[in-house]
C-alpha cells in the first residue's frame, strides 16, 4: 500500500434521502482517522465533470449528522448521458481525466439503483469506486436495508396515524398515496404499522371490486370509515397486464425501430397511470357510497431529520466503506448484512431491484390481521 496519503472523492446521486449527510460524515470522519483526504463533488456525477468540489474536513462535517438532504447537493445525471450545453454527451472520459487530475484513489457514490449502474460503468472505465445503498424505497438489491427507508417509514406511519382521526370523524374513505413506483416496502410497512384497512402495492395487482367489498363489509359491521394505503406504482390487474405485455415486447425487441416503438408504448402507459390514485378514490366512492379524500405524501417522505436507525445505518456503512478503501478493496457496494456489512461486487448489484415477495412475512402478517391487499 505504501505511505502515499489516499485521496477520496465522494458524491450523492439520485433523489435526496434522509441519512445522506450521516453517510457523508461516516465516510469523512473515518477517512480522516485513517489520515486520508476527502473531497466532496457537488450535485452528483455532474460535479465530477465540471470540477465543482468541496474539501471535507472536521469543520465541514461538524453538525451535519442530524441534517436532512445532502450538503453536496444531488442530481440524476448519468456519466454516459449527460446534458451539456443542450446536448446529450458521454462524459466518461472527462470524469476519468478529472479523477486523475485530482489524484483520486477512489470515488464513493451514495445512491440507489441507478447510481449502482452508473458506478459500475465508471468501474468498467478503470476507476476505483465504492457505493453505499441509499433510497427510501428500500429496493436496492443484495442489501438488507438502505438508509432513508426507516425515516420515510416513520413519516408515512405518522401520516396514517393522523389521518385516522379525520376518517373516523367524517365517516370517509381516506386514500393515502405513498412513494414506491416498483417496490411496495414503504407502503406495506407503513400500512401495517399505521393500521391501514387496505394496502395496495405494485407487486400485488388489485381488483377494485374486492377493495370496495372489503370497505362495504366494514360498513355493515358498523365501521363507516377506512384507510387505504396505496403505493404510487400500485395498479389494477388490467393495467398490470398491459405493462407486463409492453415490457415483454421491449425485451423481445431486436431492431432499433422495434425498441423505440416498445419504449413509446411503455411511456404512454406511464402517462396513463398518472393520477391513478385519484381515479381509484373516485371508483371506491361510487362503489361504496362513502365520501373519499386523497392525501398524497410526496416529498414530505424524503425530507427532514433522519431517524436514529438511519443515522446508525448510514454511519456504519460509511465507516465500512473507508475500511475497504484502506484495504484497497474497490468495485463493490457496501451492503448491510445483519448487524454487520458485506462488500458485494457491483456487477452483482447493478440492475437488481429488491421487490416485495408475495409470500413475504409482512404480506402474511397483513393478511392475518384482516388487511385487504386488493386481490
């Protein structure tokens, strides 16, 4: 390893998430304890391209543990498809030049599924990279948990708790839309913890008539209100079949023309799905003759002070990343594994989404306590 002082770059990419600053602090403070230098790059991979940086030292890292968001800023820019001066360009070579220019030994990338794929591309381009799994959706593959999820789960649960009093007082159906396009961990967890009567997740396509019947059953037993927790990506059986067919068509596509056509079809379905929660609420109102109201949690779930669980997870993943850099063990994501961590090769992680298995213990628990899952 020699006596050369290691210099680490660090960036945050994708959507913001509670615990990012805790992770930056975890990497930074443990790096300083090893005698390493650490440079933060602003606004994700764009900072690496445009040389927008911030030296991270003890004073910069002080007081950020409890702060939401990220002191480095973030973006969804991809190194190989970045908009520069109005044109989409592959900036991988520029990143390689800047990596060398600043004498970096490794870049630590904090992000979700897209960030894992982008980091793998940089690894394949010859850079030393390590990633940390961040997302409120908890859908990064091959890790027990992602930081950001526990805080978002607390926020969504607290919202459902508060909605109960309104639903009960006004004898209404309250439909709460919770984040989660392709994975239902957040909605399922909050629904169980918050006592939702109906939980709808992307992994289990729903039949609206079955939901209505579950609500009518409650009315017949004297309970004239219901809480419906719905993931933004939840869909009816008919819509799920249409999406599955479009995705299969895209997989089968061989020519550029075919791919373009299949992508347009998927995009059209995505647009059609927007506003699905509002349509669902209207359908339930018509079928049950109860008033419905919709609450969309949106970005509230991603903001604010990270909870203790996320601070601990982000700190231990961050410090474990620095241990791996000291050992010169690169090209991996630092996965949470039980009470410890495990380096997982990026090749195994990239493109892997962790969705809710239909036989998962949370699903079984929800069913046992009488929660309707729409099927």
